[in-house]
C-alpha cells in the first residue's frame, strides 16, 4: 500500500507539522484522476526564485516555464525563428526603431486588457531595474513608448536587427499594471498565459490553476505545481516514483536508472552549452597557433564524451552544436592524432620547460575528471600539465586579466537572447567584455560586426558560421563536448515538447491521460 | 544572578562574534561579493561593470566595512534584520518560517532519538556484557559513522523508490517528514544510547541504589525509581547541544529533501553573498543555541544539586 503509516505516528506528526504551518497535500502528488481535463501535474524545476519575482532576474524563467508569463515574441526551436506571441507583427520602421503590433482581445488574468500602455509599463519596469537583464538593458534599448492603443515602439541606441529576439527573452514578459503597484513585483493573477499562479510556498513550490479565459485556446490541464528542487538526485527520484510528472535537468548520474524505467521517458536535446578548454592566446606557448592546434590534436574528445559524460554529451565539432542553425556546415569533431600533435609541437618550437596549468572550476564537478583526461592526453605528447581546482569567483580576475594558461568552463551561448551574437561579441571580439581567450582577429571582428547589422536571419546565421570557422581555424580554444539538456517525463504526459533552455514547459495543450 | 548574567553576556558575545564572522565571509573568500549577488539573481558569466557599480551604491557596499556592520547592528537593536540583498524583502520574513520548519524537524528528530535511545540504552546497561548489549552497542556505533549525505539517498532509494511507502522529498505533510526525521535522528540516537548506557551503569553502581535494594525494593522498582532518573541526567545537556547543532547543521538533509529550513537558508545566504540573510539566520541560530544550552544547564542544576551549588 502506498504512503501507509501507523496512525499513532501519523497523528503525532500531524500535530507537530500543523504547528509549523505546512499543508497536507503531499499524498495526492502523483495520484491519477479519471478525466483528463481535471488532471493536475507536478513539475520539478532545478532552481527557486531568489529575487522574489523580479522580471529582470531568473525568476522570469520560472514564470515562463509555468505557463504564466508570456512575451511579445517567442523563439520557435523547431523552426529556428522568432514567431508571434503577444505581438502579432513587427517591423523596423527606421534604423533605430521597431514597431510591435499588440495582439487584440487578450486579457490579463486579473481581467484588465492587454494594450500598448500595459506593455510599455511592464517593459520599462525591466529597463529601469537596478540590475537590468542583459537582454533588455539601457545598453541595448534606449526607449519604449506607446504610439497608440495597439502599437509599441522600441528604440535602440545603435542599429540592431535583434530587437524581436530581445522581446522573446523571458525577462521581457508582460504583466498587468497591477503587478507593479507594490514594492516587489506581484505576478499572481497578473499574467496572460494559460496558467494562473494562485499560491506560493517560498523556496518550495508555486501552484497554478488553468486560465479559463486564455486567448490561445482551451487549456487541457486543471492546474500544476512547480516544485523547486535543487538536488538533481531528488528530481530523478521524484519522476521515478510518480511524485513528479516532469523533472527538468536530470544529472548524468540518474540517466541509467531512468532509461531503464518503463514509466518514464527521457528527453535529450542539444543544449547551447559547450564544455570548452579555454586557452590563453595572449600568453606563451598558447600565442602560437600551431601549439594550440597540437593541444587539439592530442585530445580524444570521443573518449571524453563516453567516459566522463557517460554518453550525455557528444564530441564538439566547434563553438556551436551541429543542430544549431548557425553551425559550421560539414564540421566534424576533431579526432585524436598524436603524431600530428607532436609535429605541430615541433613546428611551434615547444619545449617543456614548465608544466602548464589547467584550472578546473569546482562549480562543475565533472571538470576535475575532464582535466585529468586532458592531462593524460597531453602527457602522451610530452606536454606536462598540472591541475588546479578553484571556485569560479576566485579565478575570474585572473582569467579576465590574462594571468592563466588553460581553464575549463562552459558558456550558455543563448543566455541573453535566442541568437549567439552576444556570445560571439563578448567572448571573441578584440574588445569583448568576456574575452577569456584574449583572442583578437580583425577578420573575425568584421564578420561579427557585419552580422550584428544583418536583418535577414539566414544571412546572419551564415556570417556566424563563418566567424565560427575562423575560431576553429585559429584553434582559439578546444571545444570539447556539446552538452545535452536532459529532462524526464512520465509516459502518461501528452503533448510535452522539450525546450533545451527550460523556458516553456506548461503549455495550453499539455495534457495528462486519465488512469 | 551571576550564572544568568554570565550566560546573558555569553549570548551577546556569541551573537556579535558569529554575526561579524558571517559578515566577513564574502570579503575574505575569493571573488567580488557584488558579482556573487548579481549571479545569484541572473545566471551567466558576463556582468556589466555598470551593474556592479549601481548595486554597490544601492546596497551601500562601498562604505567601510565597520560602517556597514555597525549600520546592521543598529538596525538589529531595534528588531530590524534588514532587507535581503537578493530578494529585497525583509530578512525576518524569510528567517521565521524557515526557523519554524527546522524547529519542527529537529524536535521530531530529537524526540525520536530520545525515545529510542532511552529504551536501547537502559536495555544495554541492564544486559551489560551480554549479547543484547553487544548488538545494541555495535549497531549504534555503526550509525555514528554513517553521514547524512549517504543515508539520505539510501533511505529515498529504499522507502520511496523501492517500497513506495513515503514521499522522496518536500515539506508537504506528515509523511514527507518521516525520511528526513529518520535520517537526522540516527546519529543522535547512537550518541544518546551510548550516553544513557553509561549513565545507567554509573547509577547502578551508586551507593544509594545499593541502599534502596537493601531497604527491600525490588530490582525493577530500584531501576525505575533510582537508576533511570539519574542515568538520564547526562542526556539533558546532550540533547541541548544536539538541538543547537541541528538548527543550523541540518543543511544536507534540507537540501536533499527539498526542505526550506534554516540550514538551507544559511547555505543560500552565504553562497549568494546575501549578507543580511546569512547574518539574520546566524543570529537566530546562535541566540537559540546559547539559550538552549543555558536552559539545559539550569535544568541540569535543578536535577543535580551539586551543580546548582557550584553555580551559586
């Protein structure tokens, strides 16, 4: 029998727990009901909102994946392009101005009408935040104003084709004016999405009910609970027990158990994260391209993906994942070639006069093992390496100032917007604010600058691929493995579509079959 | 009273010392605390210097350390723990619910530990040297060596995954408390059992026990009236010490079982350089710890006149 306990012990626990104010809904989690439209589901998310519900913070991701918060535009992963959401269309009316037409007939969950004034108020709240979101900050957006009841104009400080991408960022989600009346943002009843947040247990969960008046069609689920569970093993266990219907970001260690469970479906997708061996191009011996190529030839990326990542990552063919629309055409993951590596080392005039240092960031537990594999691979070609494990915060000043040899890190290319321009600019241009590699190449900078002004997505993506090819030709870093986003869902969940960035989980058509 | 005055002074000193230590953590550990605060709000590596400057100014983090600390202390004096750096909500609003949850968890764990250890400890002492004593001692000693981070996943595997008897995590009702309470209770049970066994053995050899037997009391009556009450005396201090330790030390159990208690609050506060939050949590935990150990000493003194006299 499930969840049985001697009544005397239960009573004792009830007495004490009722004092602590916690509810008694736990035993219902995971139980099945008959009618599918009466179903509620549980989603285990890997983070809790730390900045209350401030839209400029990561809390916006939680409101978005919960089906509460919606944006003017949305990035459609399957089409690889921006599609309408709360805005039906948009156009660039001058080099610095974009006009967005607001969808008619949409109401906030509090009954107020979505119009241009409401959108402007919500966007200005993010723009004027003390720490604005990178996707929508005064550096990239200079003004937002309502032209009429259904038109919002966004002005940029420099010409940018990426404004529709910025308005797909979850940080630019729209809440009704009533959400901004207090000292902190109040999303309860103030979204436009298919689900309406009704209660919150701080640091534990967010409960949502179906939005009966959703503009985008009938909502299939009666409601949902988003649980904030930071421990990956716990998320893995909960989807196995049926306590959760969806568990996001499953750790590699839980993969084997889930793949052997017939009640659970494991979903994998290329994530925009590539584990990378950053090399300090500004410091000898890494200032010689042949030496950097030698390092790349010495590494066995397939073995790394299979061993340390246990198959939850694939060997990287360059700075982008192969499934990304801007991936380098025909690129293949470099194969280990120790003889070629030795020749390149000789060509670079390398002498092992000091051991080189790899810094493995402790926040990524697997990097210590990755560093050990790299150490072994480089030792085989006569390059001695020592490993240092450090906290990222401790090593960041050295990385930015160029006082290091190699560091293992991984970046999310699409963390700001669904376009890699921010990543390519910050990380690899001569003036990049996060140029850890200390790489500088005029041809590369020219490509990126040209891409930044190219409105046509396909042309822009082609320029990104060309810029990526330069990085690969110059062996700026060794892109080790493309990490996979791994989620797990119960098999009775229907119409679930995995989003590698966990922005969209609960949708109007998400459903659960009855028992 | 000198004893209470000494303990009050100790309480104030401990709170000041602990809060100042916590206050210094972000500054003595590597990395810029302001960047840590920003990263706790917005994931990602790239941080604009302008955002760092703006937040430093807003939070007053450019002021000298002493000024910042005294400002916090002044507010605390008027009962205000300040605003969290990350959520910008009152720290007290986060600390009090978390404290209530952890208190429930710890009371349940220690209550369970005391109940089990009294039975086991007395039984082991009364069976000294026999197989029952050896088994109880061996098992409880083994549990001392098992850390919570190993036990917790094991319990989840057995009771949630394999047997489907209990929820694997959460703080949603009485059943969700069973596994974390069991994990938290195991080690104190081991220590308490050992203490009770030693206490009972010592009481059994006391002269007044022999005198009671010579007055014609049965063995059971002697044990019940004279041995157990004295044998359990060491438990009062031990329980108070464990209570204080678990208030802030249940972090691993709270993280694994997704319980939003004090341990997790403190952990998050330090991790995110949320100094007011960490300080608020520490002040409450340390204050309660000193109060509890003081209360335990007073109780111990009442039960044991020799101690009361030495305090006087």
